[in-house]
């Protein structure tokens, strides 16, 4: 936009001679149109930028994406600085002022520099768009990985239930009475439970990544929790002949927390201390009050952690040494879980080590509750299972049959169905007191079976227990809505099942 049409023609000719394509615009609307079409730079006489005239251009400049900084060459009048060009310089961004009359070389070099700058911006645009494409691809790969982990966890969990049930049956049937078989049974049980823990960790991590991990807080005594964690880890500690010293704070350590989750946290830290310390190491657990916080620290004299890796050990799947000798069958998830769970309790966890070979210390801090009383969980006595007619519905034959055998050994009268339809027939003929119902079945699923059973008033006294791989709050809500009385997650804890059947 030259001062006059004549000036415009001369300037166009000059620039074209230097290989720069130009186009003259009548007003700023036309100029903005050309900018949208991809003009690399604009050459504007200051007369066209006075007052509100420049609004369409300044609006266009303000809307530029982050990579864009359009070069503007402003032809100013000769002599004293005019307020219009000063204002344009201040407000329009990437501005070069060229005083008239402009020398040809000055004009050409300014125009070429502006175009070079714009080309560089296009390169950045290319990089940014490439990066955003890569980012999207990574994000979708990450999402698929999370989904895969969730599916893997569930698929691995299903076969574990029948294996554990069958072991339980063999134990109850007295099949493991001589030393050799008892030992073999103990090995199987330990290994299956280990597998179970790995699968639980996998499921937990997929819950963390989807942000649906749950904690149910209540006032509790942290000392009791740490004691329970020590008991959980005792076999690992003893196995590796570690010496454990414990120093509990004399005052009560009352915190608001989920007892299961917090036990899991300290058992994880203790298991790690045991795993990453050579045989016969020293491990200590101390608890204390500090500034309104309950502090628990687990210290070992094991292999230690290099300073640069200290903050990374909490990252998902992070393992300092992936050789099987050291990773000891872990998945690199334990500390991720510890950090998430402690975070959900409003606390923090920190790792310290003076370096490789110099031991490690993990310190957990949780806010102390003041004036809280801690309820003690009533110790439960195991009651024998009263006579019950139980219908088990599971499309997995192994799962159903092993549970049926186990409940028969415990004295129940059991019928078995492997599909929703046969379950409904069986309810009519067998007249069970309790139906243990799998949810995910081909054809008619457990929810539908439950609704149909509840649909018949004759069945109102039947107790319905969902037995499924899915244990989130929303799954539990769905099963309540379908008419279930209870919801158990596979592999069901036999003791919990026994208690439910006793009251059902
Ligand atoms: P995993 O033990 O399954 O590998 P974790 O998340 O529990 O996973 O731990 C991550 C990594 O942190 C471990 O692989 C190990 O390298 C390191 N680490 C954890 N605890 C200790 C410890 N007490 N001493 C030394 N290194 C440890």
C-alpha cells in the first residue's frame, strides 16, 4: 500500500526486478485478504495507518498463531517522527520503518530480509505441526498401552481364581498330608499369590493412569498399619535373612487413611528394602511425629540409588537395573503406586541415598489427625458354613467347577450353570438360597440374569452375589441397580465369601 498509485507502480517494478512478486492493495481490508492468502510481508505507507483505519490489520496481527510474526515495512514521511509511525511501531509488532525517499538498496534489502524472516517462520510452523502430529501419535499409543494393561490385568486375573480355588480344595481334602506334597503345595501357593500380586499391581497401575483409583479414608492408628505391613513382608524379610529393627513413636499416630491402601504402601517399601539389599542386610523402620505430620521411614543398608536417579524411581515402569537378578520379578510399578496413594492421602514420600552401595531410605509423611479416636476393627471368628443351597453361574468351566468343589467341601449344596439361560432354569428347579453370579458372560450377561431373577417375586429371598473381575465403584453401582446384594471381585477371598454366605 504505497502513498500513491504511481509510487506503488514504481515500487512494484523495483521489487519484481529483484524477483519479489508483489500485489497492490486499495485498502487494509484488501491487504488482510492477501495476508490470508499467504503474503510473506506487507509494505505500507504510514498514511494508511492513522486512527481506526488500521483496525483490520491490528486485529489480524493479534490473531496470529504462535509461530507467526508477520514482517511489516512502513514507509514514513520525511523528517520528524510522525505520531502515526511511532504508534504503528509500538503496537504492530515486527515493524521496520523506512524513511521516504527510500534508497533502492535499502528498500530491496529490507524486503528480502522480511521474506527470509517469514520463510523461517514457515519452517517453525512445519516443525510445530510435525511435533503435534508426533505428540498425537504418542498419546494414542500411550492410551492403547493403558487399555492393553487393563485388559491384560483382567485376562490374567480370571485363570488365577480357579487355580487358587483348586489349591484350597486339595489342601482341605487332605491331599497334601505328606511332607513332599505339602512342600509342593506351599511352592504353588506362594507362586500363585505372587502372580496375583503382580496382576493386582498391573490393574492398579491402569487405574492410576485412568485416574480412578479409590481410597476410603477413616481415622486409624498408623502404628498398627505399619505392624500389619511388617507382617505382610515378614516372609520376604525372613527368606533373605534380613535383620529388622523397629522403633515406634511413643505417642499415638492417628491419621485419616485407607487401611488396605496404607498397608500396601508400607509393605511395598519393606519389600523393596528387602529386595534391593544383599542377604543378611539390616532394615529399620521408624515412626515419629514432626510438625503436625506422622513420619514413617524405611531404611536399608542395600544397593542404594545413584543421586541422579533418586527422583526417577517413582516414575512408572522405572527400574534402575533391569537385570532379573536385581529386579526380582517386579514390574517397576510399586513406587509409582506408593507415590499416588500417599498423594491421595495428602502426604508425601521422598527417597534418599548417599549413592550406589550405601543403602536407601524412603520417608513417608502423612498429616496427623488431632482429637480423633481410632476404631478397632472387631476381630472376627470363623464360623462354619451353615447349610446353604448355592447356585454358581460362570461361563468359565474351571472357575465355576473349582469354586463348586470348594463350597461342597465346606458343606454347601451346590448347583452349577455355565450360561445365563441355564442359570434361570436352574433357579426355578434348584431353588437356591444364594446365587453366585459371574457378570461378563456371552449372550445373557450377569446383570440381565440378576434382573430376571428379581423380576419374579417368588425369588425375593434369594441372595445375589456378583463375582466378577471388575471392582470399580461404577461396577458396584451397576450391580446394586441390577438387584445384587453383594459384589465380590475375583479371585474372591475365600474367607470373605464364607462370611457372606454365612449371613446370606
Ligand atoms: P520394582 O521393585 O518392581 O522394580 P518399584 O517401583 O518398587 O518397582 O521400584 C522402582 C525401582 O527403584 C526398582 O527397580 C529399584 O531399581 C529402585 N528401588 C526401589 N527401592 C529401592 C531400595 N530400597 N534400594 C535401592 N533401589 C530401590
